[in-house]
C-alpha cells in the first residue's frame, strides 16, 4: 500500500538562524546507563515523570532541525499529530520487539540522533558540540525543565570520557540479573526476525530509505531467512551462545565502570526494586540529582515480563561462568 501521510520531516536545518540564541543555555545532562534490555526505558520513563527534566521524545528526534522554529511558531502539536498519523497508517503502535507503546511523545535513545547527524551511536570527541546543541534545544523547547535526561545503552562503558566532556553530568545506572538481560535480548532478537521492522527503519532512515543502512538490512534478510529454515527453537539455541558472550562482556564493562565512578556523580538502581516500588526508587535519586520530585499526574507503573525462553532453562550456571571469565579478562566495548 502506498503511504498517503507525509510526515514532513525536516529536509534541511530550519533552526539554523536560531542556533546562536542557544549559547547561554547551560548543558546539564543526566544519563541513564545500563545494558540493552536491562530496563533503561522503564527507568527513563519513571525519572522523566518524576523530576523536572527535559527528555528526548520521538518528536524531538525526528523533527530535531525544526524544534526551535516550531516552538516559536507554536506549531509543535501540528508535527506531533502528523507523526502519530504517519505511525498509525504504517501500523506502528509499539516497538514490535517488546510491546513498548509508540507515539510522538514516547522517549527514545539519543544514539539514533547521533547516528543520523554524526554517523556514530556513541558520544565522542567529534560530536560533543552537536550533543551540547541537543541538550540546549531540549531545554529551550521544554522551558519548565531544569536539566536534560538522556539514555543510550551504547554509551555504557563510555562514562569516564563523557564526564570529561561534562563534569557536572549525573549518571543513573540500572542493574539487572544477567540471565534476565540475556532472556530479553534473545526474545527481542527472535521478534526482530519475525517480520518487517517499520519502526526501526524510521529511526535509522537518514532520508534515503534502506540505502542508508543497506548492510544492516541485508544482514536482517539473511538472518530472517535462516530463522525460517531453522525454526524458532533452533534459532534461539544458535543465538544463545553469541548473545551470552556479549552479555557477559557488557556486564563486566558495566561493573568496572560503575566501580570507578565518583559517588557524587553516579548512583545504581536495581531493576527488581524499580519494579517493586518505583516511587521509593525515585526518592532515592533526589540527593544525586539535587532536584525536587514533581507533582506527578500519572502513577508510575512498571510491568515485568516473565516470558522465559525455554532454551535458557538450565543456562544460569553457564552464563555465570562467562561473566566470571569476562570480569577476569574484560574486553573493551
């Protein structure tokens, strides 16, 4: 079906003439840190609802080059409505891999914006100026906020460098049992191979469609074909070993980084504690953030999924061994 809704994403930097006005806006980032599939989205959502923190939504990501113009012209809602209509026409209602609801106001990772603009998912020497602009824009268009909340699992392991760029940055880490992270990764991968990933394609598109991420799309086609031949269970067994090694490596990086972070800049949140009592978890963050808890209009609700993949039933000991080995011989991310 030919799509009728044009989302009217900016084709050029429509805010170019307004960027000088950002020079006096402070850069005050607060980073959510953790492994992919460790609950960073849940934590991001809870913190964003609880503190006066600007955040990066899908609207901000996809219309980044028009944010200041829309703010000045009071046309933000127009683009948000257009984006929601675009998602609806394409049948995009959630992230597909995990059921997280998608609309213009849903939070998303700044890594996708970095990739669009600087060709890398991670903060580095070459994109700190752009990242500062991201923070400043978000504070301007969300003018009732005092700092900026951001998340990007690709930057877990990169905090020391980030702190050198932004010495006043704060970091909220979330820990989750490695076997639960592996389970979530495995189920997400299998869901990823089940069918078209329209939402991910929107995030990766730089205006040139699949040609902008051709190698990734070809890899997806190959893996999808392999998944059809092997079936779900055999595909899960094949992926288990590869993903387990990656989880172990990431856990080692995470633990080493957290141990080296100054207490005045970082705090760790436990995923199960967040699930059990999100309000208490938010209270525990007040001292680090030095911000008041806002009058929340929505209750904090975090749902835990218990769809344990059968191929992980007796895999706990093997994964623990891989983590132990990775802690002894950590590899860089």
